[in-house]
C-alpha cells in the first residue's frame, strides 16, 4: 500500500466548480460590481466546465459531478443577473 495522496479525478472540473461558486456568491454585490465580477467568473467557469466535461467523458465519465454542480451555479448566477442581481440595490 502506498501513502500517496490521490489527485482529484478531474481538476479542471473542480476548478469550474469553485469558480462558479465564487461567481454565484459575488453576484449579488450592487452597483454593477456583482455583474462584472460574478458574471465574469461565471463565464470563465462555463469555459472550464466545457473543458472539464470533455476531459471527464474522455476518462469514461470520471469527474463529471463537479461539472454538473458548476453548471447549476452558472445557471443560478445568470438567472440572478437577468433579474437585476449585481445591478440594483
């Protein structure tokens, strides 16, 4: 048995997860700050999620769960922005 630390099965998917979560948390900041920061992070997370999805599919489906959660966070962020999150008080 080795004591080596195992890496996450899909690090790009986990990056998409954390960036999307940060975008969702920062989106409600008013005066266009949340729109720029949260929206920008969600776009970056969307790109990472697509890359993570393809990498996960290439590995036989390993590591796709963080991509699914990232997609949910991205949808919530874009939905919040569409109803005025990050723009108005």
